[in-house]
C-alpha cells in the first residue's frame, strides 16, 4: 500500500436500479389489469380510456372539499370476484379505474397524515363511466406539519423552514433538522421554527432538547395549540403531571375544539386520581373527535369506573372493543368488564377498592415504553435504519408481492435496455469532527462514464471510468469510492433472494405516495452487492436498508443503507449511504430514465470520520446498437489502483 490508504468502496454495479419509466403502465393491481385495453392519450392532454366495461373516475378531497394536496393510494376491492385493484391519484387528485365488471366494490383511500377512508360503490352497468368523490379527514393524532407565520420570517429562513416541513412530511428527520437549524439561526424567535425543531427532537427521542424548543415556542406564541399539546404530551410521558396539566389546560383554552388536548388532559387528570375532571375531558375529546379515536374510550371508562358509574364504564369499554377488537389491551379490557359486571351484580362495600387495569389505560402513546425514554446523542452521521421511524399512512395493507415484483421489473428493464451513459460528476469530500462539523473540505469534478452489461445469464457487469483519474492519489485522502449508487440492484430479480425484505407501509416522499421496503442481507446467502477493497484484499460488507418505491409506477426514488455490523478487522466502524434518483429525459431517443441525482456516503474508517457527496448531471446516453457504440467517447483503461470495475453475480 505504500503511504496511501488504498481503500475502495466497491459495491457491485454502479446504477443497477435506475428504474425505467418508458412504457410503464399507470396502473398496478393484484388480479387483472383494468387498463389492459390500453390508454389513448398524448402528453399534456386529458387521459382518455378505451374500455370494454365500466370506468370509475374517483376524486379524493380534503375536508374543505378541495383536491388533496398530496398523492393518495386507492384500493378497489371487488366483493364478488375478490379481485383487488390498486391505483394512485394523479393531477387534480384523480384516480381512474377501467374495465370494471358489474358488481359490488369497496373503495379504500389512504394518504400519509390522513385517516384511511372507505366507501361502497356499485357498478350497475357495464358500459358506463362513474364519477365518485371521497373525502379524507386529517389524522387527528398526527401533528400538522406546517409553519403558519412564515410570511413574517426573513426570506432565507422562510425557504429553509418550508424545506424543513417538506422533509418532515417525507419522514427525513436528518434533512429536516439541517434546514430548521439553518432557519433558527436567522429566526430564533419564530414560534413555528421552535415548534418544528421541538417536533424533530421529540421524534429523535431527544426529550430534553424537545422540551426546550417546545417551551420556547409556547412562550413565543401562547396560542400555539400544537406546541402546547406536544409539550404536554412530552411532560405526561415523563410523569411530570403538574407541568403537563398546565400546558394542556392552556392548549384546551386556546382552542377548545382541539380534541387531542382534551384527550391528553383527561389522561393527566386520571394519573392524578382526579376522576371527575378526567371524565369531563374524555367526553369532550369523544365529542370533538366524533368518537373517532378508540383510546379515549379507555380513559373515559376508567374514570367512570372510579366514579362508581359502572354501567357507563362498561359501555365505554365495549365501544373500545368494538372499534379495536384486536388491540393488545383487548384481553385485559374484557377481564375488567367482567369484574365490573360482577361488582354491579354484587354491590361492593364502601371500603372495597375500585378494580383497576394492570396499567393505566390512557398512555400518551401505547407504543412508548420506558425503553423509549433514552435520550439520543447527537452524532455525526444519520440515524440508523432501524432507529428511524418514518411516518406511514394508518391501516394500509402493503401489496408486498406486487411491490417487489414491479420494482424488480423496473431494475431488470434498465439493465436489459441500457448499454452505456456518461455524466458530469461533482465530488465533495469532508473530514468531520464528532459533532459532524467539517475539519477539511475538498471538491473534484470528473467526466464520468458507466457501462452496464449482462455478459451471461445472471451475471451483471457494471464498469465505470473517470477520465481525469490516473491513480489513487487523484482522490481526496487517497480514498476511491466506486459504484455505491447501485444500491437498488438489491431489487433485481436475480439479486433479491439474497435479502430479507419487508414492506413496511405507505409513506410519502416529496408529496409522492411511496411504499417503504426494509431489506437486510441474508446470513445464509452470498453477499454479491457491496465490498471494500484495501490493497489486493476484498472484504464483503453486509447491508441493511430501506427503499422508497413510488406507488404509481414502482420507480425506486430513494435508497438508504448501512452496515449490518462493524468490521474491526479493517477498522471500519460504520457506513451509511443515501442515494436519491430522479427522472432524466433523453430527447434523441425520447426516453425517460430514473438515474441517480446524488449519493451521500458517511463512513468511519481508521479513526477518521468522512462525508462524501457524489452529484450527477449533464447525462448522455449511448444506445445498444453498433452505430451508437461507435459514437461513444473512448476512455483509457483504468490504471492499477485508480478505478475498479464491479460485477454482480446474482443467484438464479
């Protein structure tokens, strides 16, 4: 190795999941294809459908009856044939299903931040176009992510705040914190910025920091109901009931219609054995939310039971069981009902204690136990894959087989159709301290060329070249990074069996509905996707990660990964990759490809922390026919130790 650290980040394939848009249907389903009779439309024109059966045009509306401001996923279930059809809303929040047979259907609409809505729908005539509307209501348990007073901020802070809100809606806490920290520097007295930073810290489980920001937001704007409510929720979770009561009473006074403040206040009073006040606010929460949240029925029932109003308590508990029969608390609640019925049949003496549930039924969040009270330590790298909890649309079943199959088809289609392309690559390289602050900063610019080929069935060869590179010394810190933008090759049909995959749910990425899939290298399968090369030795690195797959066309729009475990043998403690993809139009071939726009890499190697960003633009595509191949630029073969060609040998 000499005096150079000849470290190569050497995954298999550079652009393996560059998902092809050209020729993709707008429909996805289990069952038959409702668009099998094909669509007939031109770009920028209304879509027209040639259908041999009924058509459903469904518009998804918000509470104010305006088109929903984000993409929704629509599930159409045929009650007669049991077929399931999937579609996503497009322009004007419209989803269209074609070739529907006569019969009874159920419509299910889901969107991040909204309660899943259902509606029955009947097709009475085979040759008819039906127009339906469905209204979705905001999820009252979800924080409304917006800044109401951005017009009063400096221009720069306003843009940073809006970008932070966008990142939060997509579940990207790292980017949200970056943008909101920048906004805070310009507008430290903004109640909105303080609230949003408090929300980020709460999601990160940094509760001390969350309380500081939320407390500041509440002081700056005593009528900021969300800040007061989240502050009360945090204090209730930390069992500071007096402080929680103060914040939540202030929230309820600021907006008497905000049911969540009453719901948490009821729980606070219950914890302090003030049963009449707990009953009062629990009933207010039920009224304001029209009974839509089952957990408050538990609070109401326990308060009524402690007041000796057993029959009313039983009604509240049975309402909870009717709404959520499969709740983990259901068994305990049924036992509690039996005890109350027994007590009602045999009235107790005045000295007998009131039966209680094993643990308080209220709970600000039933998923938050004592283990979740650990404080996060600010680190220099993004939160771990399994430490991050993205926001999902509630009660949505993910069509796992379809998502995996269609995403794999997009990857395979690109590998089959693309021979070579080039781009301009901008490289940023930084050394970081423990808090993530750069101690050095370097940049490079390269003419970058990638070729993709399948030399034999099941064997993918992805070669990349940088014309300006003559050796390892041309890279910052003598560290060459190659090929890590191929992360989405994980979903290639010949590769995916090497990974455990779980479809986690329906999320959001920059306003686009996306299925989130968690993946992890299987221990009983070979690793053919990622490795480090030091000198002449190659060390395989097992990965786990998460992919965002668009719900309409099943394009992979973002992949994030990290090492399954550290590698002390080569003193590699951690590695975290984030790759984002976007559409690129090639006018000559009238083709749209999804190619990597940026790839971020964080790694801790030999007691040094590094951050790298590879950005790509000015793409040129070289076709697979001989004439186009001859017109491609000629690259010199890479010299020893400068670049690496990477190969993936999938299982078949």
